[in-house]
């Protein structure tokens, strides 16, 4: 006879714990990051997790995860949410924001223990919306880890895969639901989900959801007639705070505190950032430069994980094929790959069987893979902010990392000024040819 579902779930949870990242060696540097809080009746930030007054079971899980000292977004975010306030937090990925919104909610839900199903409809108490499948799965896994042993259940909903399997898993009910807006709205319209019990709403990576056109779906969910407004606490997280985000904040949040945490991860001194001028190189020479770099890296440590960014989906597949032909084990992740293929590629990367992952920007947001040591911008992004997101995949939560960027003046000059400012702010060395806006055919 096969193992019970319960045993399989327990084994699965143990695997999650084994693969989880822990606080890095340079974590103390986060103390120097500038933090700004705006709004009336501000709360006092916690300095330790013990100060938060979490339930013993949750504290055991926090200690098991080796979370020793809260990051700035956790110190302020946890105290704000524990006080029942709405929150708009501006913080980069890799700064610990998932824990900042999960810990207070899990602690609160442990005390309530209310039903998470009403007839046919699933009635979650916490709803987390995020833009990509990878990020949603990540939030779901983190929630499962920290809910371990509490009796709270977690669910997930995202497109690109069988809705039947997801509905079957949700049919048992769930306290915390992580979902992409499109699939969530589909389940809502079909009556499979009701928001009548939602007490906590989180919009993660709100700026990216705007870029990807999710706002109408988000608005339809948040304004749905089953969604409570009176008893609901809402938190929004964004890497940037443009006017559109401010507008949504005023629309969805009530009497909120605004938390601004300085750029971490990517612009941190823990990520050693270097640039190669490839302006006059042809495509073959550029490929050879990357191959030589990766071969040298693999000679030093074959298991070092490297994330290589390109701008277009077709470039990802072609470049991965070129690398494989030179016996460099690579795989790809981008929007045209089926969900099953994306999950397989991510697993191959995480396990180290294919330690080189060639990706488009879909992986730049929220991808949290343990021990990514190197990020390569094979093609630079069109915006300097995207550069920060990309290299933030390494040097996460206090660990060290490095980033190498291939710079082409023919295509990349538009971000030169902003990039130099970001590098200077992070106390990174700026090559003279990049700082001056001149060089190999360069222009200001």
C-alpha cells in the first residue's frame, strides 16, 4: 500500500525546510540601510522576533528557519501589521518582506481558528496576490513552512496548469491563499472561492502587476461584493512608488503607514558588480566571452549557480543551446514555456543538476533560489530599476554574490546615467568608460 497523503505532505514539508535559505554572513550591514516611515500614530519597530510576542509554535518555526535578527522591513512591517494598521511598503526583493507579512497574520490566525470553507466555496482568511507563478509558489511554500504544526492550511492558484488539480487541493479549505490575479478571478466568478472571510489582503510586487496589466483583475477582486472592507487589513509591497502605485494605495488602503526601505540586495555592497564593454563584439565573440567565464567558474566550483538574463524569450533558448553544446549544463525559464517545463527547469536549477539558468525578466521578480552566486546580464535591461531587481537574485538576505553585465553602447546608453547613480550609491566601482558616457563608440 502507498503512503498516505498526510505522510507525503509531511515529507514534502521537510524538503522545503532543507532547501530554505538562511540569514547570510553579512546580515549586520542591513542595520545601516536608511528607513523612513510616514503617517500618523506610528508604531515602535521590533528589534528582535521575541519582542513581537508571537505564539510559541510560530517562534519555533522562525528559529528553525534560523531567522535570528529581523531585517528593516520586518522590524517595521511586523510591528505595523501587529498593530492592525494598513501598510504600504517600498522595499526591494530579497529584503525579507514575505516573512514581514506572513508572521503577523499566521500569529493572528492561530488565535482565531475559524472555518475556511462554506459549502462549495473556499473562504480564505488571508489572500496574497502576486504577478508571477514562480513568486506565488514561493509565497505558498513559505506560508506552508511557517504554518507547520499550527493546524492552519495553505492553498495556491495560478494559471498555465490544470485548474482541476488546484480546485481539488483547495476543496479541503485553506486559511491562506496565494494566487495570481487571473486564475483567482476565474475561480471567484465560478463560485469556487468567496472573499467573505478575508481579513488580510496582501498585494505583493504591486509595481510589476501594473506593468503586466493586472490592475483590472485586481480591482475586480478587491471590489468584489463578497470582499469585506470594514474588517479587512491590507498591505501593499512595491519596489518603486510611482504615481500609479500611490493611486492604488489610496484606493485600497485605509489610514495606512508608508514604509520606505533603502535599496537592498542588488545595490548592496555584498554584490560585487563588474561590467564588460562588448560594444564592438559580434554575437559569436560575446557568446565565447560568456562560455569562457562560465567554464572558469565551473572549474572552481561546478555547483555554483548562475542566473543569465536576456531580453527576449527566443534569445534564452538559443543561448542555452549554445552553452549546452559546450558542455555547460543550462536550462531556461521564460513566458513561452509551459508551467510544467518552468517548474522542471527551476527544480533542475535548484538541485544543481543544471546550475546555469538562462532567463527573461519573468524570473527577475521574486525568484528566491538558495545560493545563487552569480548573476550575468548577457543583455542589459531597458530600465535601471530592472537591473537592481535582476542582480538582487544574488547577495540575498546578507549573503555575498557577484554580478557581471555585458554593456553595449548601441543599445544600453539610455540607462547609463541612472545606472552610474545606483552604482555610486552602493559604493560600487564605476569604470571610467561607463562613468564618462564615452568609450567604445559610446555616447552620453
